[in-house]
C-alpha cells in the first residue's frame, strides 16, 4: 500500500511500546491507541523498580517470563502491544502478494495478532532470535497457511468439503456450534453414511453429482442404523448445515483484542478482553534484575558481537559482496547467479563455507574464553541462531544474547 510506511510513527518510549495498539483508517495505519490499564501497569513497573535496565530487550524478556507464569493475561496483552509492528508488516506483505477483495490489510492484521499466543508458545529466547524477528516469521507463516486453507475451503462445494473433512474435525465443528451430544450423534451418522456413498466413480477421482438419488441412498443407509426414519430432504438439510458449521469452525470471524466479551449467563456484552486482567507477580522482576547476571550477559553479548564482526572483516571481498547480496539485499541464489555470473553450485558452496567459518569462529571463542567444549546440541543451536542473525541485522543483539544464555547453561552443566 503506497505511503503506508511513511504514515507510521515508530514507537520509542518503553511505556508506549508495551501499552499501545494500532488503529486503522481506510485500510491504512491511522494512530497508536493507548490502553489505559496497560499504560498504568508499565508505568508502575518502571517506577517501582528504577534499578531495572532501561532496555527494550530486558522488558520483552521480563513480560515473556511473566506470561509463562500464570496468571498471564496481562503479560500477554503487553506482548501483543509490543508485537504490533511485525504483525503489521506481515499483513502488509500478504496484501502485496495476494490481492483479494475478501480480506483487507486490517483483516489480515487481526487474523495475525490473534495468533500472539502461538508466537509466544513457540518462542525460545535462548535460540538467539529477538521476539520481533521471530514473531514476524511466525505471523507471515500463519497468515499464508490461513489463506491457503481458506482459499481451498472456499473453492470446495459443500459436498466436497464434507468428503475431505476428518471425523475429528467434524466433531469439533459440531461441538463449536453448541449442539447436544444426541444431535451430534445424528449428524455424524448422516455424514458417515454420506461418505460411504459419495465416492469417486472413475479412475480420475471425479465425484458423482449430489442429487436426489444420493440423498435417498444416504437416508436408506441411515434408517438401517437408526430406528428414527428420515427422508432425502432431511438428509440434504442436515448435511448442508454440517458444511456451514465446518466452514465457520475452520475460519471463524475475525475478532479484535478490543472486542466486547459476551457474558455466558446473561447473554449481555461485558467488558473488553483487556479489562479481564489480573496483576502479575513482582517476584520475577526481582529475580531478573540481579546485577551480576545482567553484567555477565551484557559482557558476553559484546564479546560475541566482536568475534562475529571480526570474522566477517577477515573474509575476502567477493565473500563479503556475496553476503551483502544474499543477506542484506535479500536476493535469491538464482538472482545472485545472474548478478555475479557464477554457477548456482558455486554460490551455494561459498555461502555454506561463509557460514561454517563464522560458526567456527564462535565455537573457538567459546572454547578459549569460557572453557566450554561444544556439544552437537550446542553447535546445532548456535548454527540456527547464526542463520537468524545473518538474515536480519537488527537481530544481532538477539543472537548474541541468546548465544550467551546457551553457553551459560552449557557451562553450568560441565
């Protein structure tokens, strides 16, 4: 969307980073909306613990640890606020690649931000990637999977959809629709009879037409299993309803974090999601701000960063140019082949050699400076973190911090 990037004001203040949410106007970023409760929560933490580092990375790790320790609703919303930008960029990339009238930028944004818990459940700070970098990758992947699934489902007729759906998914869809156990059993039996009769009739896999003959056959098979007789019209109605419930279950309507919540007893709308929060434990912060741990990690971050930058500086000019094209500019190997007039095998081989050289430099540093013998598991973790660091220059601090955590744990085990 032209001009969107220029209209966005990036957030710098810690309180704003963890307490504001994007607003959209005409499918473009409009403003940062302040959540009063999250703002008070963040300000109280900063005032109560003035000795805590004034670092974005520190507070990301703090809220992530709080999120892991129930109750976690407040921390989850702080992190949802923090991850607004990577969610936005992932949504914008999808809009550029897959133009569709069905979903807009704000739709994709809400679909992605609803998966914040998925991001947090998969995230491991010790692997090296910063939360923002990792979230951007997960949001993009989740959105692409959703889009493929929804497009596939939209292209299916009701009957093809019911032919493809599994029994487990059908049960989940019927339960989500609020049906009783008895009703679910009836619909499930009708579906089972339908699947038994609605089968390909040719080697190409083409399915027969769903006409009255099919519904009569399904009804006959159903009545042989159940004493209650149903006719062809009833079978068609039941299966049409099933298809609708399955579609609704596979991709429910998009809901915002600010959407009013329905009171299950009264049926009336209550407060917003973010109003139903509980205070987090303060003991975690006391644990995290131990000065010796912070100083050790900061020292190791600087040291690992110097090792990597020194290793890159020692590369020959063609290797540095190859890194610039592949990692900084994001060219594919095929594009680099055309740019440098090299074979793809040479490009792939040289990139692997560069990565191996950087990994070797870090491994040797850990042996010399920390007296740690690298295990296969540690080397695998370091290799994955290095790839993230190379792919995004903003993740350099994340990589070094994650590696510092990894080698510290390994060192304690020695």
